[in-house]
C-alpha cells in the first residue's frame, strides 16, 4: 500500500513534499525520496525535525501557491494537531496521506483508526481505503478534490494491514493522471508581490462565526464534488468509487457498517452466509468526513438490525462511526431501528471471519443492545 500511494504521489507531481518518518507511513516518504534520487520526480523534498514542522512547511509551500503534500501516522498526527485546523481554516488544498495507527500509551505501532478519529472534526476531508488499489486511487482523487473545494484531504489506509501488504495494483498511465489532476492554479499566493495578501488574520467575535459557517458550507459542497470526481475517475480507470459501497444490501435484513481494511474480511463472511440462504449485507463507508448522513440513512432504512464496527475507541462515549450511523438512521426512518456497537482491531489485532460471523449471529438472534461489545 505504501508503494502504491508513493506511485500516485509521483504521478500527481507535487511541487513540495515535507517529510518526517513515522511507522507505518515511512514506506510512502522513503519510496518517494528514492524516486527523487532516481530522477523520477522534480518535487522539492523538505526534511524537517518533526511532524509539526512537516505540516508547517507544507502550509507555507501551499500558501505560496505550490502543490504541497505530506504523510503521517499516529503520534505524528497528534504532534502536528495544532496546525491541522489552520490548514482547513485557511482553505489550503493540502493532501496528507495517512497510514492509520494506534496511539500511545502503551506504545503500539500497528494499525487502527484512533489517530484519524482524534482529528476527525478539524475540517479535513477523510477518505478510507479497503486495500492498496483504493489507497492508490484515493490519493489521486484526493488531490483533485482538495484543489476543487480548497480544503485539505486525508486519504487513509490501515497501517500494516494495507500499508505493508503486497498485492496487485493497477497503475494508470502518467499522462492520464496528469490530465485528470491538472495543474494547480492558486487563487492567491504569498509570492504574488503585485497582489499582496494577508493569511491567517485575526477574527474576533463579529467575524469568526461567519468564517466557520463558510468553512462548513465548503465541507458540505465537497460531497457533491467528490461524487463528480469519482464519476470522472471511473471513466479513466474503470474503477467505481463513491461515498460508500453497498454490498448485497438490497434485500438484507441484517447489515454491518464498517470502514477500511477489515471490510474485505466482512465481505467474505457475507458471501458465506448468503450461500447458506441468510439475508445479510454490508455497507462500507469510504467518505467519512464530510459524513454522508442523508445518503447512508436512506440506504439503511429497510434494514431491521444493524451492527456498526469501529476500529477506534472513544473513552466515555460511543465510538465515532457508530454515532454517525445512529444519527443517520434516526433521521431517515420514523420506525425504531436496532443498531449495535462493536469495537475491533485495536492495536493491530487481527479480526477473523469467525469474529464477523459472531456479529451476524448476534443480529440474527436479536442480541442488540445499547452496550458496546468488543471483538477481541
């Protein structure tokens, strides 16, 4: 997965990439740096002393009009957290590729979604990948999306399960990607001395609120733009992407909602249970922020029992994806829909088919309550 993302970055031709290594995203920047050494990319690679500096350098480059990218994981994302709302608040189209990883303490370098969930409300678009092919595709889509809506994007893949797994990936022709993404044409630039601007100005009580409303409008607009870009990408790649994927959901009575790498395992379970005559299905969320509440709710209105699987924990509260799905269903249907919460895969723990089968069995037997369950 890391190699696939680096290949996508090479093809979108960033002007600047600020880098600081952290497992499991290091394969992305190492591969890109080797491409630079081999003369395959012309980007300026800025090696910095921390993730905070990496994002700060990326902000400066992007504000100057450059196409600027970076990558990070886990503690690195938290270390740069101070700068993340700055990026979105300034409307800078930065792409940060993420190999999601558990947060310390205790120290753990393996995959989960805790890091990206910790910053999910900082104004960044978040797109999740199931496997390396989607990680590659999402990186290209993310760059075009960011520059069309002037918001930052995190294309996210599961650390190790996707980032370090070798699998077949179909790579597009360089010219095809170049034409699809285009050349960045910044509306303003710090280096345009003929038209000087101020970036990051002070906003007090009489204006700050309006800034945030405009930011939210841009985020909501991103859903329609994302759909349009995915449609255009399908024409050049033959691969269909969308805000979510419905898998054998049309006539299902029970369904799982999930994101990321474990979606593939869950699909295998759906196939097995379908072969036994059981009406089960799955909804895989791709676009997590902005969350497609209306669309997800409509897609699930006919389902009798739903289980939401989160690869993250919210201490003292229901986990993030569960909250979003519960709200979606509640606003879409007048009838009560049973929605169960499961947490899985923390710290990189493998989730096996038998674990997913247990979830469907719970739904079938009506074992749905407000209590959070753990697949461990």
